[in-house]
C-alpha cells in the first residue's frame, strides 16, 4: 500500500478513537468508553495513574457528581498530525 494512503488511514483511525472518546464521555457510555483503550493499558492523566480497566468506571462515577456549571461537550475537532 502507498505510504501516503496508509498515513491517511492511520490518521482517520486515530481520529475515530478521539471522537469516540469524546462522545462516550459526553453520554457517560461506560462500555463505549472502555472500547477506547486496551483493557490492560497503563494510563496517566495526572489525577489518575493506573490501568484503563480501573480508570473507566472511576471516571464514569466522577462524571455523575453534580457540578455548579453545566458540563460542556467534549466533542470537537482535534488535529491529528
């Protein structure tokens, strides 16, 4: 396969995961959010460091805590370079 075509396919695949990440956080879709990670992935978001399979239920629970300002959707356009 042409390297340029492969690069475009790779960028689109990355973009698809980013969009799925944002959408599943917006909708508090735990199963969908888990699909954004390898289950045994090690992640570090500053406030959390550990495996993705421990992060997803924790961040979903945190998202249910009422806040004073309405949440802003995460879905947006991120450049994949």
